[in-house]
C-alpha cells in the first residue's frame, strides 16, 4: 500500500471519490462543448459520437491516470469546426466557456446537496457521502479555474483567441504548439509555483468562500 501511495497525487482512501468525480467532471465538461457547438450549427462532435453523456467516449485513459498521479490531466478534446458558425467569434467563445462553466455548475449543485443534507442532519453519520461531496465540489472548482487559465490548449486561451483582432489571432494560432510546451513546463516544474499557484491560491478560496457563505445562509 505504501508503495502504491507513493505514486499517487491523492491519498489512497480518497481515490474512489476522485475517480467518480473525474468521470462526472470530464464527461459533462466535454459534453457541454459538444452540445453548445451543435446548438450553434456544428455537427462535427455529434457525428463522431461525442454528443453523449457516455464517459467512455470522453475520457482519455492517459490523461485521467496522469491527473491521479501528477495532479494534472485531460479528457479527449471535442472536435469543433468553426466554419459552421454564423458568428464564429461569439459561438467560439460560448463553446469554449461551456466546458469550464459545466464544472462550476457541478460544484454549485454539490454545494446545494451538501448544505441541504447538512441542514437535514443527513451528513452526520454518512462519512462517505460527506467525503464524496467535498471532493466533487473541490475538484470541480479547481477544474473551472484551471481551464480558464490563458494558456494553450486550455479553454481560456481559446476565449482570448476569439477576443483578439484577426492579425493577433493568426499569430496566437501559429504559436499555440510552442505555448502548449511552455504551459507543460509551467505545470511540471517549480515555475508553476510562481505563476499558476498564486492564481489558484487566490481565486479558488474566494470562489469556495462565496459559495459556502451563500448556501450556508440558505440551508443552515
């Protein structure tokens, strides 16, 4: 057990909660991208079987495993063809933010259930439910913030591309491959402690605090 724990990013006893949470979070994140793209006229994801809540078509085995081991990972990206959009910039932004917003919605629902159960006294003798809801909330808030970071290939970078003038957007697209490598370096080296961690340490606690205060005021 100690040997296995040394390879995992999370405590061994939390792995079941993390795995279930990641299945829910990644599936709904990618489905949200596919659904919004489809609603704006792009059938690409739908034709490739991605307009579904079946986790098997959205999860990337390596990306999921790395998240458990290294603390970061990915699902299978949803294909999007901007040529189908009548307003590519607006549709592109909405498609991009749909994924992170789905994670925020999951976290909000998690808070509602958590404080609803707490107010009814259900959580007192239900350690497993308590731990799962805590994990569901925390990981989805992290995914919401993480995916909005302005680095390729994250959704936040896609939003910046669609907001940028055409000449700058073209350069951003050309540099995307190198930007992805730079982002990978930030994630796996101590540089992230100075660039990414300060964002997490500021934004995530604020979101958690606001939602906690809001729902505790309603249910408790």
